[in-house]
């Protein structure tokens, strides 16, 4: 009863704070102060490095008017990172499919550029929508943020290029499966260097997900692959893992409330990647730019799905640690499997059913963790 009374008091305070006539930043600060004060004790909430993860509180508080239904901000936050991760996985599966098709006629760097070339205007448009209110918080750029953005941009270019090389060597599902070693690398590096510890349940989810990816990719043993293919896949996974970890750190370095930090990181990373690749190809390989121009539909589809996918990843990783996000994101292989079967007409195997079950189990484990 004591906790229920305190909870009703907190909810009333949230609701009154939202209905006040103060501007958005002051309203956000008021909500955040309440959120980190009494509510942290009553709702057992903890925030990872960011003290301003407040999202759509009035919707949740107003739904409780006149009742005593269970109210859990932790569940709200968990729901958001799960939804953004699923969106990212779905879009990335389609982006990889479009890149595989594009890689038939366009070289590695050109196929990599297709991921970014039209994405910057989309990222800018998303940020413009977020800043429709003039009082929205602006970022204070710093050296730490810049270093993480530059590192993430370069690593993502490298990771994408290596995955395109895999597409040319193996079938689509195997290429994605090898690159999905990212989850294990992210878990190990996160614990060692980024203060992102995992519970036993989280580790179990990571390894179950890795086994599932191994089965769904069509691999039965690494003996069927050349060492060069395995090394390229591991290098791609490592580069993707570093990208994800540095993207999260860049979002946290800005200190902005959700979802502004992730949106700024998205714009800076994609813009830098576009300028670097576009400038290099303009100077050294203009024929590749012509090849992309001659394939506008595939190039545009690749950029659109890539931008939406990155938006989902960046936002999810600003809310939750990278290993958990990337383990849940392995459902991408499920989407990839169906795309491989229905889009590329590649046959499914009996082991795929076991892999699908393990993917679901891994997803449940990391959500529970």
C-alpha cells in the first residue's frame, strides 16, 4: 500500500508537469527531475549513463487516470528498444538483399556507397521533424563525440565492404550469417572496454543466438569454407561490433534526451560516410558512380532501407547495451531466410526450423535479461 500511494503521487506529478505551460526543455527537465527522484526508488528504474531518457510519459500517465493499473517505466523503455531493434533488423535484411542484387553489376565500393548516397537527406529530414518545436534541445559537440563518430563511420564502411565481398564469394544467407558474428564480438568488447556487463541470461542469449545464426546461414561446419571466407566474415563482424559500440558511446557523449542524440549521430555518421566514399570515387573511379546512376531504383531502395535500419539500430543502442540489441537483432537472419527463399529462390533446409526456434529462444532470453 505504501508503494501504491507513492506511485499514485508520482503519476500525478508527471501528469501535472506535462500539462504546465512551460516550454519543452523546462517541461523535460521537470519530468526528468521527478523521474530520477522519487520514481527511481518506487519503480526500480536505472538508466545506463544517460539521465534524460524520457519518452512519451503523458500517454502512459493519462491512461492511468482514475485507476491503479500497473505502471512501469522500465517496461516502457524496454518496449521502445525492442520495437526499434525489430524495425532495424527487418530493414537491414532488405537492404542486404538489394545490395546483393546490386553487387552483381557494381563493384564493392560502389555497392557500399549505395548504402549511404541518398540516406543523408532522409536522416536530415528525420532530424527536421524532431526539431519542429523551436525549443527542442540542441547538441553541444565535443571532441569525444567527434572521435566516436569518425571511428564508427570508418568501421561501418569497412564492415559493409567486407560483407559485400562475402556476397560475391558465398550465397546471400551465408554472407549475412558470417557477418552476424558481430553479436559475440560486441558482447566481449562491451565487457572488456565499454563497461557494458551482461547477466548470465544475457550471455546465454548471445550464444544461443550465435548457434541459431550458424544453423540458419546454411553452414554445418567451418571446414566447408575457406579460411579466407571465415576471416573476412569475422573481420566484418568485428567491424560491425565496433561500429555499434562507438555509435552508442557517441549518442551518450551528447547527453541529449531520447531520441535526439541518436538522430544527430545518424546524420553525422551517414554524411561523413557519403562524403568520404563519394569523394574517393569521384577522384579515382567515376565509372562506378555512372554504374550507380544507371541503376537508380536499386540504389535508392538500398539507401532508404539502410537509413531506416540505421535509425532503428542507433536509437535502440542509445536505450540499451549493444550486446542485447544485437542479439535480438539476429532475427534479421529470420527475415533474411525468407527473402533468400522467396526473393532469390534459394532453397530452405530442414535445419532452418531448429534455427528459427533458437532465434526465438535467444530473443526471449535477451529481453528477459
